[in-house]
C-alpha cells in the first residue's frame, strides 16, 4: 500500500509566509480562521496573522488553503446558528478570496463532537482534521482525521520517528 503525507499548518501566523512562499513541493496545506485574517491571533498571545493578500499569494504558489472556522473558537457547545455561521461563513469567505480552496476543515483546538461533525458535513466540507495524534489508515473517519504534530524544537530524527511510528 502506498503511503502519503501532507504538511499542514494551522492558524495562518504571519511568520509562516516567507518559509512557505515558493516551495516547490506540493501537499502543503494552511488552515486559516477567515474572520481573523489580517488581524492578530487572540488564541496565541496576539501573534500577527497573514492578510488576504498573503493568503492569496500562498495559494498562487501552490499552498492549499483550508478552513479553521471563522473566529478560531471551540465549536463544541456553540448554539446551532452560530456553529453553522462559523463553518458556512468560513467556506464562503475562502470561496470568495481564494481560487480552489480546500474542501477540508481543521477544527479549532481540535474540538469536535457529533453535532460539529454534522454541521461540517452540512456546510459542505468533505473531511475534517482533529488534533488527535496518529496516522490515518484505510477506513479512517474522514471527519475525525488524526495528525502527527511537529514542533519547532523537533529535529530531523524526531520528525522521522514521529512519521514512521
């Protein structure tokens, strides 16, 4: 069986712009909270975020842009109208701002339940990523996909170990 991987980044922090621009590799995905684009990440000590011009430049260079909802809030427990607005609004924003946005969602904070899953499906997403650690095999739940986290302090060997195990 052939194995594949994608490099994914959440949040759209401004400091990812330069490293991602012009990367010849394909398969890089960036998930942005659309209402926060151009502002600051309230969930990360007000780090500066990419603006729409930056996001479009990344998309033109081959980075696939996906949704991280509108406002980067925990989706679990939101009243149904607000939940739908977070998901449908982010899809609409991406379709307006970016050519060929990803049909995938990365749940903010990884938080999801059956209600959030159903809302994601109803909003037109075809898959969703959690922050649960691990790989996905054949038959994996497309709306509870796991990821292998890589951090700044990880060296090459640590990254390879995480990917292989």
